[in-house]
C-alpha cells in the first residue's frame, strides 16, 4: 500500500525507471568526474589569508566527504538494483 501511495504521489518515477540503465551510467560518469576534479583541486594552494585558508580547507573536507558519500550511495544503490536481484 505504501508503494502504491508513493507512486500515486510521484508517477514520474515509473517513467524514469524505464531509463534506469542510462541514468545509472550518467550518474556514475558524473560521480567519477566529480572525484577526478576533487582530487585535482585538492592539490591546488589555498589563499594566504588565514581566514580564507581555513575556509578553503574546511570546504575541501566537506567536498571530499560529499563526493565519496555520493559514490558510496551510488555503489550501494547499483548493487541492489543490478546485482542483488540476480543473486536472490
């Protein structure tokens, strides 16, 4: 009943699910690009000003956590979408 109610509220999810492979490839590609750019910019220097340098380092840590968190969620979701149904 919960699933029916949820799909009744968001019927676009049925249409989106038809393109799940394409969306997974696109999302995976974008996450890989984000990891690449995050790694590339982590080697760049921060400003000399102490306040800006501190903000720069904090932003880098948050960005790294978000990128790798997104990657972990993507891997978790992909596993249960594509691999787990074949195992069970």
